[in-house]
C-alpha cells in the first residue's frame, strides 16, 4: 500500500473514530476500557499517527456499537460495490 493512501485511510479513520466516540459520549479512557485497547493507542489512532489492527478496529466498532464500515468509510452501510 502506498503511503499517501495509508495516510488518507488513517486520517479518515481517525476522524470517524473521534466523531463516533464523542457521539457515544465516551472519553478516550472509557473507550479504551470498553474496547480493551490502550488509551495511548486510542490517542495515536485518533491523531492519525497509527492505524488500528483489524482486531482493534473490530473491538472499537463493537464498543461504539457501530458497524466497522462506519469507522473505515464514514458510511453506515457498505457501498453497492461491496454487496
């Protein structure tokens, strides 16, 4: 994967994660506990410095009660190309 795409993905995921975390009224600490992810890991993901592993992404989506698609793309449902 080339770096510009990876950076864009990290940035989009970071924005979506932060938005959903705040909508769910979680603090970073609260989300970290609910998803069994370290708080500093949440900080790095939300700042776009790091990309979560698939396992972490699934745990974060589950803790926020949103589909993984929402965090990755910002959409609530898969696009038609994925159906």
